[in-house]
């Protein structure tokens, strides 16, 4: 098999620039884990540089044509190719509760879902790096006060230190996407436990940003907060005006209010 045909329904854009692939592989610091899982390896341009590192490289790929190609061209991946849909797969069938990193040139149509699944497994994922549509990568790393700051920004930054690393032009892909790409990295905070209920934080953040033009007093009405709590000055603000720490503090107040 000479090459894999990019499939539009899978959001495939194959990276063809070796230096970009190497730079993405080099974003990992390889500390605190022995395994890395690459999502959507395609024809293995990034995989090749991961296999040079002192780490066990696994790949997960939904495209059967890519799976066949990788099996033929990368002998080191023997028994480490997972032919599954990452979003539906129980990763502990392979990792059994161990720590592992995630990396990839992610399909843009599922990239935010990949981040949300990573947050679910944060106890096992100390490091995450990869390429997204530029706007999505920027949104994850955005700070308060910006229109791009939102649900993904707050929830990712509650548990991870995030960093936008570099921008990638369209022409280094085949076929080229219509937008620029961005590479970002998340490293889990040393203390990533929350001083508030995780489920409630997710609810507060999502409910607030679903009506982001409204003040919190209006957008959080559905949480049935007490009149006394709603007099707090924080409820005069809109969600993009609150930092991650302020959202956590707000969630603590709501918990104390009995929600």
C-alpha cells in the first residue's frame, strides 16, 4: 500500500511536513508516564518521531485503510495499533489505570470532544499535546475578558496548565484545510483536585456560557439560587469576566447555598 486516501467524513488532512511533525512530537516532556497514545495517526508522519523516543507508543485509528498502512510500514507498532473510535473506546482496555500521555494531529470535527474525554480521564493523563484548528487551540488557552474565552477554556484550565505553542499553515497538509492550525499543550497541575464539586463546576460554567451575553444573575436563574446569594456582586458580571479561580470560588458559594 503506497498511501492512504484522505476521507472527508473522517475530517482527515494528512500532515506532510516532517519538521512540523517532529516539533509536535518534541512538545512532550516524557515525565511521569511510560506510554503515549497518538489519536488519528493516518500514515504515521508524527508516529515515526514518537517511535524514536524512549516511550511506548500506541496509536488509535478508526480508518481501516490507515490501520493497514501502519501495520505494513511500522513494525515497531506491532500489537500497539488500536483499530477503534477513541471517543467510544474504553482506553483502560490497554492502559489498565496507568498514566499515559495523549498526542495527535486531531481531526477537527471531533477535537473538542477529545479534550472533554481527556478531562474525564485526567487522573491518568498528565500531559496532552496536539494540533487543532487554530481558533480551537486558542480558545482552550484563552484567558478571561475575551470573546474566545468559554466553557473549554475554563474547564481545561481548572485541571491543566495550558500553552499555545505555534501556528501551522494550510499548505503543509494533504488535502490542505481551509483554516490555519495551532499546536497547544496541556500539562496537568500538581494539585488538580478541586475545592468544590466537579459536577457542579461543570454545570455552573456550561449554564453561564450558554447565555454569555447575560449577567450571571440571569444566566444562572435555572439553578434556583437564594435571593441572598444572588445579591453577591459577582452576579453582576458576565461569564467571560470571571477567571478560572473565580468560577471555582463561585461554585463554592453556590454549594454553600445548598444547591
